C-alpha cells in the first residue's frame, strides 16, 4: 500500500505521521510525507518527541509533493492530510483522501514546556488515528 501524509510545511505533523506509520505498518508499505510549502527542515521538537519512543527522524527532511517519485504518486492508495487551521494541500488523482485534523504543534508563542507538550499531544493523536486506520484498512 502507498500512503502519503500531507501538511503545509512537512516539518512536524506529516513527519511524525510518516515515522509512526512506518514503525506501525512495517516495510511492506511505501509511506512518505510531503508539504505544499515545505519549510526546508524537520522541526527539532518533532525529532525529539519521536526519539522519545525510539523512532529516529534525524535523517528526514522537509520536501514538496513535487519531490516525490511520480510512480509512487500515480499508484497512491491513501493521501492523508493533517492540517487544522490552515489550508491543506489537495492532491488530484484517484487516491482515497482522508483528513485527520491536527493543530500545528509548532507555535511560535509557546514556551519550551508548551512546545514539548504540544508535540507529545500531536504524536499521541496521530498514533491513535493510525491505529484506527490499521483496523479499517490493513489486513
């Protein structure tokens, strides 16, 4: 199964979702992430919150949908958007589209503790959504 997680910057939510889904679904699936306006880097708190549960995102990078392999996109089974307050990217094609609304945990007004809690909450929310997705779609 080919699964794409999308958000705007591809620096936090979609990166967390990609890391979790790869760990939970295994290597039999092609799981990637991208953003409509990539930030150029993965947020340090996304890397840290995933490291806390043994998933390494340190070699991940923020990328655009245009950076993805065309064959992957043409054979996409699911496009899952993770945006809340901003306009989510839209991917044309025949893939099943799901929307998992999650606020951006990277809020510039947050203190360090608030950032840590925000990223942890986002990770836990996405974990629960992937578990539900697995029950409904993966055999």
